[in-house]
C-alpha cells in the first residue's frame, strides 16, 4: 500500500526519507500506517501524523504512545475546512 506520492515527490517537497530507526530524532513523522510493534522503541515524544485506528489494535500501541509521551494525530480524523470532510489540511 502506498501513500499516493512517490519518494521523489516527497524529497522534492523537502522531506527526508529514512527507515524507522532514522526517524527517532525527527519532530514530525509521517507514515501511511500506524507504528508497528517493532517501531515502538523509536517513539520518543514525536508528532506522528498517520492513520491511527486504535480500536483495531492491541493495547500495546496505546500504551507505547502514552509511555513515550507521543502526540498522535490520526489523519483520518482531520477535517478539511474547504471540503467539509476528512482529508489532509488545505
């Protein structure tokens, strides 16, 4: 599953692409899917902007987010003022 944008498009927009381990020092982490269990150790108070469907996962993700003091923003809940529906901010 992809995000709909190529790696080149992200790079051209100024993003730094890296594996999960490289994102541990980033303030904002963009992902297509919520953190996987192998990535929990990298949560350190960042601001991940991703799909978070916490009702469909085990409690360990919620506990990892709380324990790391991470502010998680679920992009499926962000409402566009222009479109009046869920979507990326304008």
